[in-house]
C-alpha cells in the first residue's frame, strides 16, 4: 500500500465541498455511475452531513490511497477500513468523522476525508 497524495486543509470548507462534489460526480465508476461515499460503519454516507458536522473542525485532511496490489482485490473497502483502523491504533486516537470513496479506476484508488474537532 502507498499513499500517493496528502493535502491538509484548515478553516473554510470551500475546498472540501468542491472535493466531495468532484468525487461523487457522474462517471466515477467504470460503469459511468456517480461515486459513492462510505465509512467504517456503512456503505451509504451523506457527504453534506459530514461537511455540516465538520464546519468548525480546525483540522481536516484529504488524501488518496492506492494499494499496490489493488487490482487483485475484489473490493477495496475492507482494505481501506483496515488501513484506517491501523492508523487509529498507531495514533492512539479515532477520527470522529471519516468519509471514503472507492474509485473504480486503474490503479484502484480511494479518497479519504478526515476531520478532528
């Protein structure tokens, strides 16, 4: 696994809103469907709810994860959920808000959004 990009954002949520709009646009999946957000607990997450709760969070992070052997995985979600669980253990903290979006691209990518109050 390797992280290919890390971008930290603080303050105004304009960039985070634009990023969410981009990752759920039509044509994200190989079939041309919109991207779908998910988190540790479910496969259908509302991005606007995440942004509303994150409006005053001083620390927000967005990054893209690409698994080296991602093409071999039938579903990238369990891999990403395990990665974030390991990150929580390593940092000894649990990000209260997490959104993930599985892009059905080659190479397989997942965009991850985290916010800490």
